[in-house]
C-alpha cells in the first residue's frame, strides 16, 4: 500500500471512529461551551481523562464542574446515581446485563456537601477505567449542563 492510500484510509478510519464516539454522546460537547459560566475555582479534575485518547474535549465537563457552586456538586453525583439505578431497574430481566459486572455494583446518593476532589474521586471510582461508564457519566453531565 502506498503512503497516499494509507493516509486516506487512516483519515477515513479516524472519521468513522469520531462519528461512532460522538454517537455515544447525546451532544457534541463543543455545543455546550456557551452554556457554561466562568469558573469559580481551580481544580485539576481527572475523572474523565480516559476520553482524552478519543480527542473528546473533556475540559468542557471539567469547566462545568468548576463553574457551579460547590454545594451543587452533590447534585451531579446524585443525578448520576439516580440514572444508574434506573438503568439497573430497567435491565433487571436482561440476561446479558445480569451476567455483567455492572449489575452487581451499587451506588448511593450523597446528601451532604462535597468539594471538587470528592466529586472527582467518586466519579473516578464509578468509572473504574471503563469506557462505557465514562460515556455514561459524560451524558449525565451533558444533561446537567442542558438543564442549567
């Protein structure tokens, strides 16, 4: 295969992968930039860093975390837990889901205030290097931004 064909094939595969990944998200994260207020604090989140290799602009999610008041961080976590529990309930009779590791994990809402490092740790532990969960969290955060 000559170099030109290789480059064209690589570009096509890259495009197909990016379309697939964007289909895993409800919205293109770049469309959410205008909905995010200026940052109120500084913190280096890492919970969604798994998506960096896919060139998804995760800093948009991190900027959202930092743009809301700290006492609202628990709402992100609680929304995530609520949606996860609903999914578990909806899939309780799906044998593939029952056989998966996901059906055996329990997460609980938190009703006390949390800070950035606590949210980062909770989300990182939830994702546990699992791409599907990382996209799940990304979509939850997108819904929080849209509802803002």
